[in-house]
């Protein structure tokens, strides 16, 4: 009788450990897939063959933290692209080129630290450092929180008139 109880406890413990291990492995696989998707998007952006914004779900929320001219929360991909990305790019004479310092994944969150450089339409360089916190679901960004130097951004935004 005692042997049977011990055996049941051992079998139960083994099953719990196996289930926990499977969950940890599944989470690690999702983290790696998400990290890889974001890395590939940055690689494509550097080659002018797409970019991170291609990963945005249509209903993605994008929050720009701070007191920049464009700080706030954008309620959809279209809203963010129309109000920030397109007018920003229209102020540049060369595309913004990212240089990734690091991409990290934890659960469904991918964090990208990167530098961006481009030439503004007025001939002055634009350089900034960004930190993006990207919440992923099924390979898509469903929400983002972005940090950058608002002084550098606002200088470009106010100094250079967009050309569409």
C-alpha cells in the first residue's frame, strides 16, 4: 500500500515536470519566432525591402512616450502610418536606415534597441536612438511602445516641411 502511494506521487511529479518542461519549451519557441520575425523585418528595412511596420496588425496600437510633437497613442496601423511614419519619411531625402544594437524577447514582448540615420530634405543629417517594446501575437505586432530622443525628432519635424 505504501509503495503504491509513493509510486503515484512519483508518477504525478514526473507528469507535472513534463508538462512544465513542455510549456517552457513552447514559450521559448514563441519567443525565438517573435525575435526572429522582428530581426528579419529590421534586416529587410536595412535592404530597403520592407520593414518593421509590415508586421503591424491592422488594429495595432502604437504609443510614442514623452512630449514629442507626435507623442500619444495611435489606435490603428493606418492611423500611425498616416500621422507619423509617412509625414516623417516625407521630411527625409534618404531613407532612415536602422542599425540594430540588440533585439530581445521575453514572452510575447520583443524589445528592439536601434539607431536610425538619414539625411533630411534640408541637407542636415538626422540621427536618433530608439527603443521599441513590441507585443506580438501570431507573428504580428499588436501593440508597441516607442522611446526616442524627442529633441532630435522634433527638430526635424519642425524644421523640415514634408514633401509628398
